[in-house]
């Protein structure tokens, strides 16, 4: 009996071993990880992937990595069960994870911090106390969960805070962690020896840098004699030096700060030792990752070519330029050393879906309408954009086509052409039923100047006809008259942002001029200026918060005849001041019955302030943006308008921005702040296009 009881487990183990070994060498067809919220992220670290050959050792190694990852995240008592099953002449792997209860941080204690508040120190940590909403899904911020792998980095983060305040002698002891396993709560204690605050003594550069004026370079540095030491400024200054020497071809230059500390006077002098080594030339530019975009299209945005000397700013500008095209989700440019005098430039891109297809069916006073659109920013991978749009209804239509080649024959010149045919039908109580039809076309030729500037000149023509419209008394009849416009155009654009869809740094600005009066009826000069600046705070606060400021200023000088259709209006996502109906904010005319008509304005000014945060807890590539819009419009051309001064409005709201698999989607929720009688509200807006 005793021998039989011993044989049972031995037979069971042998059976499992024979079954597992029978899969040895078969391809892995699928890998599933269950029991965690981020299986895709975890699968990147386990060391095996679909297509690999199966061995028990690989599975054991993957289990070990999963357990270590869970332990580092605070789930030290978790378990992982691996199952191997046959699938399509191969195997499928299932990792079933049972996560132990997470440890929550009850208290973080700092001992010895006399000059810096505990709140400021704790704000810099990953392991910090949680708030009231910390552990509520979607509302929480993730604070309060114990992450053991971050303890050593938290220690460094505390030291970093002190170094930013000039405490060059600060010492931070290893954290003492006490965990109550009954309640799964932890207390973390840090002991700090602050030392004294140091001010800067001398700041200098050791030796001469060929082609660099040392005195001018020192003026660009943030650390100044007599000012408090700050490690953030030190890193900034080292970056400035690296860029300066890198822009002169010294790609492998080494920069070391040499410190001289006076502990009695509490001063810290620094001398930057720069070893420039040899100038480095580009051996080759290697393009990777592009399946659609042709190599020559990518190369024209790379400002380094074989035979050129390396230039640091050209490397950075190339990355930003490629990211601004909108052709790519991600661009990584890395130098690869060949020898002490040569390097390759590796351009690794992840392509974006640039095609759009949209459609819809509508119903209104004019009956049913069908809407369809097709566009692509990168047709056949050649960097050329085009769009085709058609809306056809019973009494209305909107047809348009456009084409832009930003680099004709791979040169610095661009060409843009387009045409449209529109007709809108109106039924209302204020006037008899009427329609507006407009046809037009444009042509422009541009040239790129340097890395960030673009200019263009062009010509546009359109004919606008009002049918059956009878201007009531009190309404300027000329404002709503049929007319033809023949105009010359010019523009200058500056863009040094780092991304097409979600810039985190840089400026976008454009000044556009239009002179109508080269033939035709309309006679005016319009100047339009748009400006936006972006500032990401992730490097400063370790959180992907983006601040944005946007400005739109426009002015029309009347030279004899400016139709209402050419004037400015405000309201809505496209025209500025969200929360109001599209084009509804404007000076107005009033007829004898008290009905109001849009008169438009010749002066406009709109400001927007935005703060954008990621919503990765819901899905990737989604952001939530809070905004405040404020602007005004006035008409100084027509004395018969009701409002003689500025018509000013403001709104506040939030916008969900999602770069979805179907294309960019915006959901806008806005509330007018100073709505007036007669204003049209539009508290929700939605726009979307599908990718193909």
C-alpha cells in the first residue's frame, strides 16, 4: 500500500513531462495573458512572441519575468499558471495570473527636512499617499499604490528636489518600509540630512572651442555667479554646450562639469571641460519602417545628407519636420557611430493612416441630403495631398476638390489648386425663401525658406449669386447682393512644432493677405493672422500636461465694396468661441419688424487658453482638454449696423480629442459665459472622419 501511494504522484509528473515535451520545437501560434489590465504591455517583456519555437525553458523564463514585474509593481504574492495546448500544428500559450492584493501607502514620513515642506517632497514621488478618489476607476490618479521598484528612484527624486533648491550636500537615507500584511498598508520613512544652500562662484569653460565665441556662449547659460545653485539649470547648460559643439560637427564631444566646492563660504564654482575630438561626417542616411511612404519623400525632410558634417540642430529639426508632416505616428532619428570621423543617421518611422473617408445622410427643410468625402495627405506614399467632397440634396449641394504638392519635382516649391461649387437654400420667417449659389477656384505657388518658414502667392476667383432674396428695410441691400470676386493672395507661415496632431512644444503662426479688386465687384484688403504656442510640462512635473495658447486676429480694409459673405463671423469650433452657434456672433441689421440679420464684422480678435491631459486609462491616443475662449468682433465699415462697438462673447468647456483607429474625433462640450438675448447656443459639437 505504501509503495502504491508513492507511485501515484510519480506517474502524474511523468505524464505532464511527456505531454509538454511532445510540443517541443513547434511554432507558438498565440499567446494570451489573463488576469491583468495591461496584457499587451506585459507581453512585450516576457521574451517570447508569436512565431517563436516552443521550449519549456522559454515558458519558465516568461513566468519568472511576469512574477518579477508583478513584484516590482507591489503584487509580491501573485501566482502565474502557464498552460500549453495544441493549435493549428503549433501551440498556444495561456498565462493565467492571480494578482495578490495591492499594498496601499498609508503614510510617507520625512525626518530632517527643515527647509523644504513634506508636501513638496512627496509630490515628486511615485510612492506617495493616496487621496480620497485615488482608487476609484477613471476618477483616481493612481496615487497611494506601493511600487517597490520605484523606491530607489524616489530616493533620487527627493535628492533632486533639494539640488534644485541649492542644497549641494544633501544626503537621503535609504527608505524604511513597514508593511502591515493584515491590512495591506505600508508606511515609508525617509531620513534627510539637508546641509547648506550653495550659491554659484565662477562659471567658466575650459579651453577654446573652434568657431565658438566663449563669452557669447557663457551668456546663454542659466547658471550665473552669485545665483543659487540649481541642478535643472546645470543640465540645461550642458545641453546648450552639447548643441553648440554639435552644430559645428563635433558629434562625439564629451562635456564634463568640474566642480570646486567651498564648504566654508558655501559656494560652488563650475568649469565645463569640453573634449571636442574630431569633426564627424555623415556616411549614409538609412530609412527604416516605411511601407507606404517612398524613401525620397522622407529624405527631403532630413537636413543631413551623406558627406555633410554632423549638426545637432539639423538632427532635431529633421525629426520635428517629419513628425509635422502627419505621415507618421512616430519618428526616431539616431546617429550610429562607424568610426571616430564617420556616422550613419538611422531614420526609423512608424507610419500613420493618412487616408480619410467620410459620409452621412441628413434631413432638413430642403429634404434629404447625402454627404461623402475622400482625402489623403500622402497619396501613394509620394507626399502629395488631395481631397474630394460632395454633399447633394434636393435643393442644395456642396462639391469641392483640391490638390497640393508641397515639393514639386522634389524641389522647395509647392503647388496648390482647388475648385468648389456650392448652393444653399433657406426657408425662414424673416424673409422670402431664397438661395445662395457660389462657384470658385484658386491656385497658389509657394516656397519653403529654411527649416520652418513657408511663403506662397496665388490667385482666387469666385462668383456668388443671391436668388429671390429681397432685402427688408433696415438691411443694407448691397451687403446681400450678387457679386464676383477676383483676388490676389499671399501668405507666410512659421512652424517649429514637434508633432502634427499633438504638439508639445513650438509655435505655429500664419499671416495671410487677400487683395480683392483685380477685376470683379468686391474691393477690399483682408489681413488674417493666426498664432498658437504649445508647452508640454512632462519633463518638469513628470505628467503629460500640455498648455496651449491660440490667437486669431483679422482686419478688413474696405476699398469700395465688402460683401457680407466676405466678412468675419464668430461662434462654433471652426470660427472660434465654442458654445455658440456657428457664425452666430456678429454685428446685425434689424428690419422694421424687429428681425435681425447677420452683418458680419471687419475686425476680429479671439483668444483661447487650453490645458490638455491624457486619458490613457480609457484608451490610447485620447486626451481631455479644458478651455476658455474669449473674443470680439465689430463692424466699422457699415454705419447702419445695430452694434457700434465690439460684440464680445466668452465660453468655457472641455473637449475630448481622440486619434482613433477611424480617424481624429473631437467631442466638444461648451457653455457660454456671457450669453445675450438672441444668441444661439451650441453646447455640444462632434466631428469625425474615418481612415482607410
